[in-house]
C-alpha cells in the first residue's frame, strides 16, 4: 500500500548549482532505490527565509512529490538529518484534494508554457 507524499527541503545557500543538483539527485536516488515512484520535482531556487537558520537568511528550496510506502518517510527524514547540506525539511502525506490541486496546478503551468 503506497501513499502520495510531498517533501520540501531547504539546502544551505553556500552550495554551487552543481552541488545543489548533486544533493537533490542523492535524495531522488534514495527514494527510487527504496521503490518510491517520483511523481514530480520542482526547484524553487534561492529564496529568502522568514527567519535565519544556522545564521543564514537564504536557502535553495526543492520539492519532490512521490509515491511510497509509509515506512520510507522515516528513512528519508533520517537521511535529511544526516546530511549537513539540509537546513530544514517537511514531508506531508497528500490527501486526494491535495493531489488534485497539485495536478491541476501543474496542468495550468504546462498550458501557459505552450
């Protein structure tokens, strides 16, 4: 039984673009290796934080939407805690309304791009 989850994490702003991509890929690979299905991924770029974290006022935001079994979320969050590049993270289980909203938002963005 798998559920749909959305995880957003903030990477430290001292990383280069290549280091950010490598860090994100590490978590994508971790999810795929543990039989999760990546549904969607978004790089929100460098954003200002609402309050300083580790004396930093900005961070690279990344969103990954995936389907996995619930036990994997704990493993993923342990990986986030072990990685010094991750300043904050939040994983939420998406209900059917959140899934519908996310998909319609993506469809609208695709339509505007064309």
